[in-house]
C-alpha cells in the first residue's frame, strides 16, 4: 500500500496547488477490478438497486464520484459515526474528520483499518489508492499521503458511500462500534 501511495507523487510545492491537485485526483471515478474479491456481505445486483438510491448505487457499486462541495457530508461537523452505506459497517468517526478544503469528507484514519480494502488504481494516467469497504466491497473513495499528522493520511471519501449517525458523545460512538463487533447472540 505504502509503495502505491508514494508512487502517486502528487505533492506540489504550494498548499493551494496541493488542494487543487488532490481535488482533481479525487474527482475522477475509479475503474478497479474487484472480481477476485470475496466479500463477506454479498447481494445480487437487483438487491443492491433496492437497498441504495441511484446516487448511492452509482458511487458505491459503480465506483462513481460525487461533485466536490455538493455532497451531503463534506461540511458536516457534527459528532457521530460514519457507516458504510452498503452494509452499515462502522468505517469512520467524526473525531478523525477534518477540513481538507477539497469538498469531500476527509478523514485522517479509519476506525479499524481491517474494514477498508485498498486497490492500486491506475485509471486516468495516475496511480492512486482506491479504498472500499472490506465487508461488502462498496467503493468509498481514495487514500492520499497528504493528510494531517500523525497519520499523514487523507481518506477522501464520497458522502454517498456513507451513512452518518449523529451521536451525543464520543463514548456513544465507541459503544456503537463495540456493538457492531459483538456477535448478535452475545448482546
Ligand atoms: Zn460495506
């Protein structure tokens, strides 16, 4: 993964250029072959269409991209949990969300790296790291090496791939995450 991230080499000198370059990279849809993956949660195409809105389907299942600044969560500053729109796996916490000024929700890290799969995406003459839900395969966005310290990572995610649940405290978010990891029978 790190090699793929380093290879991207999209670090212009000035910050403004950096934001513009990242915005350009984010805006492109991905064309990654997922055919070799075996995701724990699987639905038929008919079922996916029923579960998701047209926009959610286009982004999460067809690796589309929403326009910057015109998506549900780019400016959402509320405390809460961001789940995968396809299978409700907790992917990101608002406590790791920051304003990258790119117009897409940006996170410095996932709740649990195991929930996100990565693919090298070489479409449009760039090398980018595509990220998707490791549980159901829904496309989430891209990973860039220009995030805030200490991770230095920026998960540039589509709002349409996420479902936000507002929480009253950080403890509540942690509780929801714990609940997701606890088998139904043990709850
Ligand atoms: Zn999922």
